[in-house]
């Protein structure tokens, strides 16, 4: 993975401070590498969005953050199963018209 790709992922997920960039980037790259060891799918990390930006990727290493990652990854990797089709064959018999009777609440309760 290129350094530029990791930077884009961090910029998308974390609020980048205006000052103190060197320690910030060093910390966030380290945290991102730890997250990539847990969930190595690069397509997932390049597309995932948690709705709001975090102050640090350290949040995603907590129990709550791990649960959010697991849920988002399940949503990302879910494939809709193919619908089954059934061959019912040809129609047998004739159609019959059944008259519908108007049913009132009183007649329903008396049954």
C-alpha cells in the first residue's frame, strides 16, 4: 500500500490538526497499520465511512470501535443471495369465480 493511500484514509476518518503535524502523522500511521493487521482489506478501508470524523484512530482500537469496524465490514462484504426460482409447470383445471361476501365486524365476531 502506498503512503499516499494511507494518508487519504487517515484524512477521511480523522480530523487533522492545524499544528503539530509530525507527531500526529506518526501516531496515526502506527494506529492505521495496527488496524490493517486486524482488517487487511484495502478496498474496505478506502471506502468505509463512520459518519463523523474521529479525533484519532485510537478510538477504533477500543471495544466499541472494534464492534463498529466489524459491523461496517459485514455491511461492506454482504452479498445478496440469488433468489430461487421454482418451475410450477402448467396450470391444471379451470378458474372458478368465488363471490366475496361483505363481512361486517358483527358477522365476523358471530362466527
